[in-house]
C-alpha cells in the first residue's frame, strides 16, 4: 500500500484502495492466524491484566499484541503512526512536521531491508507481532483504525527501545519547520517558559544485606505520560516468563522482572545525541560540506508525506531533505546547517529489548547489553542471587572531551567526529557497591551509590549533561544509613512526602520578607502566607495549605525565569536558589496568593482541592472539566523533589490542576526463593470507558496503595476473571 497510495490522485480510486486494504484476509492467512491463536491462552485477572501463555515465544508475542489491541488499539496505532512518521494521515497537515522529523531517520524501505536481514528468531517474533494485531482487526470489525488497517512485521523495527519520546524527539520542531520552509519561532515549551514535568523515572535497588529477609529489592517507578503503558505477564513453554510494563504496541516488557531478575529503566543525563554545525557551499552539482581539507557532497533524498484534509481526503507534501555523514540536517544556525547524530540501530535495539527479559542474572544481562543498542536508558538491576547494579546506557560514542557536545560542535573539524563506542567497562556503572544500594532519578551517575559512586573526574564530561536534581537528593536522604528494608518500607520510601526543593527555597523567601522595612506594605499583605510557609515541614499532604502556596509560588517563578534557566542549562529550582533576587521571589508569592484567591475564593485552599486525577473518556489528547467528578492526589510534580510524581496543571476551562504524567506504573519486587511483587498503574488496564478496568485503579494510584501481582499460577487462582484463546 505504501507504493500505491502516492499514485492515487483520484479520491474514488483512493477510497477503493483503502477498502481493498481493509478487506478480509485470504483464507490461508486466516487459517494461520487461527492456528497461532489456538496455541495461546490469555487469562485476565480481576484487574483485567492479561497473563498470556504460548507454546513458543512467538505464540506468546502473538497473544501479547492481540491482548494489547483488545485493551487499547487506539494507542497501539497512535504509537506506530508516530514511529512511522504517518500521524499527519490521521491528524492533518500540521502533524507532518513531526512526521518529517521521524522520516529523516525512519525509511520504510530501509526497515524492510533490515527486517529481511534480521536473524530468523527475531523475524519470527516480528511476524507473530504483526499476526496478533491483524488477527485482532480481522475478528473485531467494529474497531476502525484511523490509518493502519494492516500491520507488517518490519514495522516493529520503527519502535524498538520502549521510551516514550525517544531520542528523535529531542530535535526542535520549530527549528526543523524553519529550515524546511515554514519559519517558526520556538514555542514557550521549547524556550522553557512553561513548566514542563520532568520526563523520566525513579529506580532503586537494595542489596540483601540491608533487607530484613535477606532478599534484594527493586523499585520500578517510570514517570511517563498516563495510559501509554500496558501491564502484562508473558510466558511460554520455551522459558519466557516476564511481567511488567510495556509500551503499547511493543512486544517486550520494558520495565519489569522475571522469576530471577528485574530491570528498571530511567531516562539518562548522558550526552549521546549531538549536533554538528556544517559549513555548506552551493556547487553546480548540488550542496557540499567541508570536512577537514576536503569537500563532501551533501546527500539528498526526497520524502513524501501524506496528510488528512478537512474533507477526509489525503493530500501530499514533498520535501527535499539532506544529510551528512554526521546525520540528517534539522536546522540552520549562524549560517551553518545543523546535522543531528543519534543512535539508529533498530535490529540490535529490538534484540536487546527482547533478550534482556529472559536474563537470569547480572552476567546474563551484561552479555545482552554488549549489543550497545540502548541509548537513552540508565538501568537499575536486581536479581535473586543478591546482585544489584546501576548501568549507564550502552550506546556511548567516544568523543574528544575538549569539545562541549551539549552545544553544536564544528562539523568541519574531524576531531569532533564520533570514534566508535565505549566499552561497557569504561562506563560509569556500579555493580554490587559496598554501600548496599543504587538509585537513579534522572540525575547524574556521580551519586548513584553514595560514597561508592563513580567520580566525575575519572570520566569524560559528556557522561552527564544535566547534573543532580532534588529527587536524587531525596533518595540519598532516604537510603543513607538505613537497614531492615522490606517491600512495604520501599513502597513507603517511594511515596515519602518530603519536598527538598522547597526545603531549600522557602527559607530564602521567608528571609526576603523578614528583611523588608517595617513600613513596607508587603510585610502586612504577605504576613499570613509567610507564617504558613514558615511553619511548614516541607511535606506534601492533601489537607496542606502550605503545599498549595508553595506550588503556586514555584509555578509563578517558573514562568518568570524558566527560559533563563534553560539558556544557562540550570534546572529551575537551582536557578531560583542562586539567581533570583528577593524582590522577584516576593512578587511571585504575591501573585500566587492573588491567583489562589481569584480561582478558589481564598488563598487558604488545601492542596487536595486543587490537585486532581480525572479520566473522562478514551481520548488520547487529554481534556478536563471542573464540574465533573475527580479524585484528589496528594503528591506533587517531581520538579520539587517528590519521588512520587504527578505532573499536573490547569487546562482550558479549568482552575484545578489535572495530571497527565508522572507515576504511570509503580512496582516493588522482592527477589526471594519466590518472587513477590505489588504494583499500581494510572487509571486502569483498559482504554475502554465501558470496561470495569478503565478507572478501577485511580483510588489506589492516588493513595499509593499497591495491589498484589499474581505472578505464579497458585497466586492467580481465585482471581481469574476470564480465560480464552484470541478470537474467542
């Protein structure tokens, strides 16, 4: 269909082609799918979570993709529209810019060739993945895909790592649009003027010697967009037995555990997506760029993108794109073309994502990691041998540390080029530290294991580009010197309400008020809010008025200084602490008090009145209504140091804050003779508002009350809602 549609200029012909593509599959194909379905059993527990079993690993993958489509086909399709650069075919012309950014790297013909050259075992899994989705569509005619009426096995290579918002999304859309013909200023979000919830996660692993029962513990706590992860157990007669969170449309457990080991991925601060400023010149035969003493031709390619018109028909936009040996051209700055270099190794990445789910110990995990196809994830690891580890991303280009790769480097200087990849042994990872714990909160590796952490002076500076954060400080406080850990104790740590950023910032605000002259009108106007903050213990709580004041004050300051903090590559709380004067701090408190009073009738508004969880329907784009029911959530944005993260803000027509990101899946795992685990997810397993599992976990989510995971058959007994074969 990819080759036919560009030629379909006539809407009638296009309609016929689409109808043909959606027609019933051939009898032989349907017979194959039914045979696969007969080898798969899906058991839904009383939370609607699928426990999938197949005779082979491929059968299990078939069942997993089918079950995901049952739960939320819309999000499966949305993820692949993004990954394939085809969102414009559903959402319209404005979406083609994100599609273009994707297609600078993702070429369908290239993916077909890579698929054909993949190992047999991986092709078998990809075929099973596509079969499961196609069988779902064939047996559920009421499900109407927006675009993707058929999945091909090579498509799995477009989306291989598991992260929501991968490396490609670091490329500025405003810069891309400007370069490719639509001048566009940076958005407030790109400038840092709008508070942006930190994307990433928390992970903690604790060694047996610090636990009460002598078993390693692992906290799995991804901070991502709500409803874009599916929970499942996937098993086979070939030895597969993985449980955890998978991104919709992917056939591997991204953050989870098996009977022997567990892995938690957090977004890394490493600098391994680089920009090269190319010196280009126009020649009669096309563009060229300088590299050392030579001129090289800029490689050109045409990209054709389709988009949905208002009348439902498809339009086309064609782009001439360019790339150098560094990567595709994504912008122009100061007279130079900017090429972006990042990891694009879809086959090794998918291999690594799958194979690590079958590893039984740290040595196995490291052997799989030698594929060096994980670019954005730190990993926290624990196993039933009692080993724990903090592992850096394995895709780590070797570079000349003289250059600052956090900014575009001179692409004409060969010394700036990547020089292969670091060995795993040369990375600042930590295995089995004497301190007995490791953690990561999307902060630098230099505090991953307390006094046993790697030392920054021993590594190139590109091993970290962001630094520490308040959640890392919080984790250090909770872990240092503590013993007797239990699963319940680790759960309590994951929801500890201390907010270290405000513990650092509020005293400076109070001092600024106290320094005001006796007759200054601000002394009287702010006296009661200051008294409330002065008496606060810096811990979030639903009834807390101080939490409301502090968050509204912090949000006001963010709007004021966020763009300056981003320009100086300083996180916002640190910028407030070191760069914001007393007058600005007091003005922000005055504005926060006024806003609380205007929106809620009084500045003495408890946090639980403001900060809410609401899930109205199955729309992918969030929307909220103050007049509709919602539940209070006591924890705050991770930006202020809360380990439990709830990324919330006002929305069109609302005064309350509603969350759309943060804690999306929380699990605590104990690796004893039998794995014990508990978890909770945002909302529920199903994306169908009519399902009892659409919102059945919201109350537990808001209170941090984890539910038992039924990992073993005897644990599942008595908790079975339905057992069936796909298609039944």
